[in-house]
C-alpha cells in the first residue's frame, strides 16, 4: 500500500516560530521540514548532530540539546527567542526507549526513558508556556500552541514497553492539564501515531514487520510526513477549537479492540 500524498499549505504558518525536539530524524525531521515549507521559522533541538544539516537545509536553527537536562531545555527556548524573537509552537517530540520486560530493565534505563519522555516534556512545556505568556498575542488572539507526541501505546499495552508506555500515558495527562491551565491563551494537543516508517522501524526484520502489519487494518506503516501533515494542521488556526485532547493516526489499529 502506498503512503498518502503530501500537500503543504504555503503560508499557513508564515513567520511563526516552531520549536521541535528530536528533530534530527524521523517524525521530528519531517515536522521541521513541513513547518518550514508552510512558512515557519524552525528551531531544532536534538542530541543528534544531524539536526544541524536539517536546520541548514530549511533555513532554521539547530541547538544540540538533551531534553532531560534543565539547562539544555532552557537554552533551546532561549535560542528560539534570540533567533526569532518568540515561540509560537513548541513540539515535544524527543524520546528514547528500551524494549524488554520490566524485570530485565534497569533503574538507569527507566530514568533515561522517563527523563526525556516525562521530565523533558514537562520542562519543555514549562519553558515554552512561561515565554508564551509574556509575549504579544498572535492575530488569532492566542499566545501559542503546545504539541506533544504521544503514541497509540498511550492507550493500549504491549509486551516489553512498560517504561516507554508510562511516558506516553503521562503525555496524555499532561496535555489535558496544560489545556485546562492555559486556555484560552495557549492550546495543548497530543498526536498519537501508530506504526511509523522511521529509520529504526526500517531495521525490523521483514518477517517480524509482516506480523506487525497484519494487525493494522490499513496494511501499512505511515510515513513520518503523514504525522507532520497532521501536526501542521493541529498547530494551525484551522484547528483553533482543538485542545486538551489527542489525535490518533494509526491506520485503524486501535479500532480492533
């Protein structure tokens, strides 16, 4: 099955400042490229230095940032303001994971996973909201949008994902809380992707992948660009009434029950 065709909307995010964590590859890279194509000024934070090449290609800014470290999160927010004067959209997207049963996981692995996936998202949202509340409103009257990358694993359990799933459940809870705290000035929305054809997924053996695909009614993985298209819509004025919720992109995976 082929992926959907992509149609960036020229000017939809014209001159808005978009910050994405984990933007060097996968979903984050696709989002950085999509927002730039729609006119946004893009700031990428990642520990992966390839993010520098992505930023250069789209006229953006790259900062090496470990989102589990408070100083790095603060520096990323400051880089956006020093480069472009404000933050309009902050996208918490970075993650790490260890896929093995809980009795085989170490506390250090748990701390690393949740350090980025919970602590890092919370610190990113805090830094962004703190700045957004001090800046002048956009033409729509709002001061910003927080996007959080969740997962279908925010909703269902799978073997070997206990720490990762703990982060994604927390992301949904935080998304709701942010909306309650900061509407009508700042929206907060989570994106919950299913199987996405990232570099990591492409390394999965063919027979294993065939078994995974067999459980997806759409019979394929989504391209990162499909998540980016959704993110660009959610962050736009067209989705102004969307807040405190998660938007699922999973090829009907969760519909099986």
